């Protein structure tokens, strides 16, 4: 049973990516591997449940240290995606990353989850600036940032890699 959950309304919620989320997230990653590999460098190699468990342990350590907030998106009782923040609490800046199952895409769930996470980071954790970095060609990810009111602050040349492809990075910033 999780010790951390944020209600998103409509029977959707964010839960901490504890070990119990590993089998469900691993199954989702396998199912969505081709589309994740387009944009997520971590998806390049073979995906194993053991590897995801090791990464989850690392993220839990970072959570305890206040350096990360790794969450799974749960919709109608099923794990459907992931959203997380890496946190630099010394300077009060966090950056967001997210992905969702193809079957749950296009419903506004990621935007809703991100908005709720941003409120939590700002109001409860004192984070004063949030960033989203995404490949300039990643139209759906950029749309999430823009829907949330982020400003496109600039483009970082060749700063993003996904698989064997190097992309420019669109840097988005928000001062909540
Ligand atoms: C990027 C990604 C997470 C975006 O997911 P998404 O489902 O498009 O994002 P949202 O949850 O905000 O949904 C937006 C869509 O829901 C629609 N929508 C419906 N109700 C909505 C609501 N209440 N609020 C906002 N949008 C709503 C929007 O119109 C939009 O539709 P459309 O773009 O299909 O026309 C997803 O495409 C993905 O997992 N991609 C692969 C991994 C990836 O690229 N990750 C990001 C790396 S930086």
C-alpha cells in the first residue's frame, strides 16, 4: 500500500513509484516501447523488470533525499503512465518528465497530473521555478508545456538524444 498519493479527481491519482508499481510499469513500457524510443533515451536498450526495479530503488533514495518526486499516473485503478520531477531544492528549481500509455493519450490526463504536481512542488515544497525540456520535434510534449502556461525560453542545440538520434531541445520555464 502506498504512503503517498495525490488525488487528481475523476478516479485518477498520482502515487509514488514504489516497488509495487514495477510490474505494471514494466508491462506498459514493453507495450509502448516503439513510441517511447522516439523521445526517451532511457528506452533505448533492452527493458527488464530487474532493471526497472533497480532504477525504482534509485528513485526512492532520491525521493527520501528530496531530490526527486517520481510518480505513477493511476487512472480508474490502473497504472497508465509516469510523471516525475527532479528537484534542486538548493536553488528551488525542478524539472518535469512524463510519458503515458497510448490508450490513455489524448485525454488531458498528463496536463492534469502535471498541473497538480506543479501546485504541490510550489505550495508544499517551496519550488519557485519549473522547467520542461523536450525535443523541438516532440509536438505532443511541447503542447503539454504550452497548455500549462510555460514560456518557451529558448532552444538548446543538439542537447537531446533519443536512441541514436540527436535533437535540439526546447526549454520551457514556468514561475508558478
Ligand atoms: C507527451 C505525452 C505524455 C503527451 O500526452 P497527451 O495525452 O497528449 O497529453 P495530455 O494528457 O495533456 O492530453 C492532451 C490531449 O487531450 C485533449 N484533452 C481532452 N480533455 C482535456 C482536458 N481536460 N485538458 C487538457 N487536454 C484535454 C487535448 O485536446 C489534447 O488532445 P490532442 O492533442 O490529441 O488533440 C504523450 O504523447 C507521450 O507519452 N509521448 C511519448 C513519450 C514522450 O514523448 N514523453 C515526453 C518526453 S519530454
